[in-house]
């Protein structure tokens, strides 16, 4: 337990994943993806959900390359227009970048936190607009529970039971300058 010094003063936080544990979790997820898709690695692709899912997908692809010498393509998916919680505000669309055909592939959607399941549902809707994959799998760094939709991850870095008034903050070198995961009581 500790105190945050960056904008969250007076709020207690708990460190969930250190940089080393985060890297180890991604290596484990990478091995699990290889094991479960051994017969169809040529048709495997990773799609990161913007924003933090993209660098996580790239790291998983790099791990798979280190372990097996296989180049797994990586894309990025903007789910903004598929969200059900916009509430009339003007969305900021960043755009998807999928440099491969989705049709017939096994797509592993990658994101940082699984909570209600609504982001995963939006990601599947956005992906299906691009084609019909053979299968869609879900890889998550942190599963915090509290599902509102019948969605579960196929690959999980860490299950972290949380209260609804807690937030899970994922920091990655690529987006935040450092790696780590904390929970913060709101």
C-alpha cells in the first residue's frame, strides 16, 4: 500500500504488477498463445485495442518471435464508434490500422484491463466489420471482474479482484514512460 505522487494525492494505491512481473505475465501469455494455436500459427494475428492494447500486442508478437522465430502480424483497432457509453458527446476517432486480411484468421484481441466486458464487445463488433475471422480470442493483462456481459478472456496476465470504487491504472513505457499496474481507491 502506498500513496501516489502524481495527481492522486490523498488516495491509497496498491501495486498490482511491477515492471518485472508485467513482463513475465506477457511472456506467459505469449507461450499460452503459442501452445493453444500450434496447429494454425500461419493464420494467427494480434490486434491491440487502442490505446494500451496496441503496445501489449506488439510485445506479445516480439515474445513469440524470440521464442519461435515466427512473425505474428499486429494491428490496432479503434473501437470509439462501437462504444455504448458515449452519451451524446463527440467521439475522437483515431482510426484502426489492420495491415492484413482478417478473413479466415485466428485473431487475438489484446487489451490492458477487462472489466464489464463492454470494451471487448465493442472490439469484436469493430473487428467483424473488417471481415469474418476463423476465431476471435481475447488476451488481457488484468482481469478485474465485475462483468456485465458474458465475456471472458482466453489469456489473462493477472486476475485482480477489485471493488467497483477502485480503478486499475496500467502504465506502459510506450504510452506513459514506465511499466506497472496499480489499483487506486476512488
